[in-house]
């Protein structure tokens, strides 16, 4: 049984970051809404209360039953969590005269304390709160302040509770808190007693055992996308049950150039029992004339389900539907704000489980994207798949602005292939998080030789990100962009203008539709 740190989510934008920092220490972390505390079995070694956009002084402040956690396991309250503990146990919290936001320096650090061991004086931390703790409860003591606030960190006095309670008014999980990772390491290892044995190798071993126990001698059907998540999930299932996993790889006519053939060959070389399904004409027929982004997404999702269902009915004795769901999707669906409506349809195959009367199996549902890649490398999945940029479920369908036709798809595939191949040729592909070409519904005048042209324009899009929630445009060399532009215009008949998108997310999005 792996050691765990439980994180109670009060809606902070940083909650997932806390979880990731803990996992970087080879300790499994689990996020649950603040009001859904699980039964604390022996695997739970410590509990963290996250920050929140709410104020503990509000009438509708989020409430958690502290009796269920304090004294049961070591506790760390961060920002809102710290203020809530202080308020509930007899301290005083009040709105600050000024919002305490930004960098601060820790002072008067009690370096003999387990949590702050080896945290240097004047260590930089990140503050982000509108309330401040005026007085801590009687059974607590200060262990650090800053130049502007007296109470930056405090802990329960020895003997006050069966297990220690720590509270921080700053965010150790963000990179601006320069010794934040060390502080979290102290909490995880020294305060909570975690062993740090949760590694990609241990995940693979335990997951295969669990899949074998859950599935038994039954069979699993799974749709593959060519992406990292579905591929790693399929390989885990394949290691567990062999050819009792049947995979579908559907060509919707909106994949990149040669992708259907290349990815299918990669899957077969991995030993997967995979069926390639050419459904291009079906998708093109249904998409004809549709211009709206949402309309295209719905059609692509519907037709995928129709194709998948038709092929699935040709099989017998299937009990499970495999999916490449990952942890951020799970967290969103049990958000403290209620079930999320933002999970994209391609993460979940619509109503297929109900239509096909199948149970769902999700080997990656507890992993973040970067962890999926580490597991994939542990499984020796080809780097061409593991290192692949994210690619939208609707594919080129949302990179062709306006209506879709086979001719437009072909045009975009050629331009996109030139961009991606050059990124690889000039060793830039792995320095970019996601890249692609967008075909614009714009024609412009050009000159080629002695002739004037009136042809399509495309946009190159390349961004850097960690999880896609925010993104910065990639500062690709001018010479490289010039090379790509020239090659596209000279080799793709129908395109005479190339532009580069230098928008960040937010306010823009990564994709244009």
C-alpha cells in the first residue's frame, strides 16, 4: 500500500500544483473536495488544506469538519487552510488593510522545527491573500514571520494534538517560494513519515496487478487517438491482459499527413491488437457545409461514436471500455464548484459505455500529463509517441476555420507537415509544447513569377506551457520562421501567405476554434 498525502481542495488555482510538487518527491498525492473527506486508512500519512479564492470571514465561507482530520494525521494548512484553522480554533482572522500579494522574505525562522529545517533566514516566499491572521490560537506558537506580517507560519505546541498541525500564510508550492519544495519535502518526509517509493516503475507494477485483478479473463475494447494518454493506457492494459485488449484507431480524415498509416504501424510494432478503421468519407459527408466551431466538434464527436459503435457490434464478449482519462479530468469532474462542464468531449467517448453496455476502465485516471510521459518511458513506448505534442481530439477540423472539405484538409496537411518536420530538423520540436498550422478563411494577393495570385493564408502557432492552462508563444528564430514560410509558399500550391501567431493564453487560446 503506497503512502499518500491527502489534499483537501478549497478551490485554489494552485491546488493541482501542490499535488504535483508532492508527487515530484515520489509520494502519491490525492485531491478531494474539502467536503468529501475519505476514510483515513493507514496509507494516508498527512493532510494538506489548500488555499481558496474565498474568505474565511464570508458568511458562505467553505467549511470543513476539523475534528475529522486534526489529531488524526499531521496537517498542513496553506493560506485559506491556515486562516480557517486559526479562526476555528480560537484565533482571529480579519481583512488585511492591504492585499498581501507577491514576494516576501521569511524572518525569525525556527530552524529547529521539523517543517522549517534547513529553510534559510530571509527565504523568499509568495503571498497571495486578502485576509490576515491577527492572533493565533492559544495552543499554537509562531515559527516564522515576514518583514510586513508577524504571522507567516505557526504550528501546534507539542502535546496539543496527537499529530502536529502546521499553518502557512504563503504558498510553498509555487516557484516564487524559492525553498518551498524543501519545506514540502520536510512535511512529507520528516513530519508525515512518507517513504518516497512512488515511482513510474512502482506505478506500472501495481497498476498491472490491479488491472489483472479487476478485469480477470474478460475483454476490453479501447479507442486510440495516436496521443500519449491513450497509448500509455493501452500499453498498460496490453501488459495486463494481452490480446484480450482490442483497440480501434479511427481515421476521421482530420489527422496529420500520413499519421493514420504511421501511427498504426507504431501500434502494431508495439504488439497491440489494433484495428485501423478508414472513416474519412463518413466524416467529410457529415461535416460538409458546417462552419461553426461548436457545430464541427459535435459532428466529429457524433460520427466517431457512430463509427465506433458500428465496429464494436461486430465483436462479441466485450465487457470493458478502456479510456485514457487523466487526473486533471477527474479533478474537474469532482470540482468544489460542482461537476465541470469544461472537460472536452474527446476525453470521454460520449455515451458509448451506456450504448455498448460496457464498464469503464481508466488506468491513468490518477496521473498528471507529465507523469503519463514518465510512465510511458518506463514502458519503453517509442519516443515518437511519448514526446508527441498534444493534438486536439477534433484534429485539423478545428484548425480549418470555416467549413471543411477534403481539399482544405490536404492543403493544411501539407503546410503542417512542413512546419512540424522543420521543427524536428532544427531541433526545436522538443523545445515547444505544442505546434501546428491553422488554415484561415482569408485569401490575399501575391506575386509568383510574373503572375499575380489570390490564394489562402495560414498561421503558424507554437506555444510553451506545462499543462495547457496558460501558454506563452514560442520565440522561434526569425531565420527558422523565414525558412518555413518560404518552403510552404513554394511547395504548397494554394497558399501564398504565412503569418506567425504571437498571442498568449490568456487572453487568447492555444487553438483558434
